[in-house]
C-alpha cells in the first residue's frame, strides 16, 4: 500500500504517492494523467527493495501552482532537484512518462550527478527529433493538439466540456484498443476538475512554444546529449508519439558507452505502463538492477 507524503520545492508544495524503502526511484507523470498512473509500478518497486515516489507534477494540484504561471520545462527540472534536496537524497533513479519524460531528460542535462539512472516512457530523446520527424512526417499530424492548445480560452473550453470528453478522446487515440478501467478515467477527470489544473496542464504546452530566457534554457537542456544511462520504452501502437521515431532519435553516441537501451512493448500504446504493467515492470526492474551492479 502506498501513502501520501508532501514534498517541497521552488516555494511550492507537492503531494506524492510513496511506497517501500531503499534506493530512491522518482516516477514523473505526463499529460493527460496524474501521479496515480504509476499505481502498478510503485508496489513492484517497493517489493524489489526501492523507495518509490510518484509526485504530482507542478500545477496538477492547487498547492503547486506558481503565482506567475511558470510551467517551463527548466522549472519542472528544478522542482525535481528540489524534491531530492527536500528528501535529503543525494541521487535517485528517475522514471518519466510523456511530460515526465521530457522533464527527466532536462534533469539529466541540468544535474546529471543527481541521477543513478534514467528511464523514459513514450517520448524519445528530443535532441535528434528534428531528423526523426523529417523521416516520419506523420508525427506532425499526431501532434495537432500541441498547436490547438495555443488557442487560449477556446482550447480550455473544448477540453473541459461534455464531462471532459476530450481527455477520453486523447486516451483512445493515443492508446488504441486499451479498455481502461472506468475508475481510472474518473480519477483523471477529478484531477483536471480541481481549480487551476487545466490551465496549468495546458500551460506546459504554451510555455514550450514561448520565448524568453526560461524557454531558451529549456531548449538548451533538451538539445544536450544525455550523460546518464537511459532505458527508453515505447509502445508499439503509440498514437501520440510514433514508435518508429525511436529508431532515429535514439543514438548511442549521445550516451555513456553502453548506456542506451531501447525496448518496444508490443500491444501497447502511449500509456504503456498502465496497459502492460507486468512487462513494463519487468523491464524497469531489470534496468534498475543493472544500474546497481
């Protein structure tokens, strides 16, 4: 069973699901999602001898919404470093899905000395994404929602209307064939119905497309090579991030020698850790064990 604890960073308060004892594993959720998405991973990590935490990302609850609405990736990465400081943890294993994966890449560039290993799900390294998209331009069609979210006001209303039907649309498109439990969708909608959460979640996309010093620093971090060992997991049926992008975006030269492993999970889409938890847990635990060696 997991417990809820509080983390502090950047002058904000974050709740986190926590389980187990041992080396620290931080699990970062994405969009549209919440910390409960790692409900299958935390017990497995705890049983294997790890202290597993799934924090609620910046803005996904009222207590972690900054007054200035700053949702640049560099700030998300700073939150992670702040959590480690709050916990008194020198280093951790970092796991990220979707925006959590983007944040994890930024942390690896910002503070590689704080990481024991890196695992990402559903988003390949971004430093070589340009050439990957040129090879598979259909990804631009998959990413239509990123432009739509720049339409402030309109996109907010569309996402929230009809009992958050837009969220269900994304889950169906991104993980085709996944018959998710009704209670999981209800929990997602409850998260987005909290004050300010929708604005924050869309704020990630708006910050990513903006200018200014924080945006420039974010681009610098995400263009950098990754000086940390990486396990990159992709669902073969991902309708959001084409799994074939990994073939070009993941280059061993960008990582320490022998420090890149790419695994494609069959019969899974974008939310692979929820769709195929046993397979994802097996790969994750094997990777963490290799980092211990």
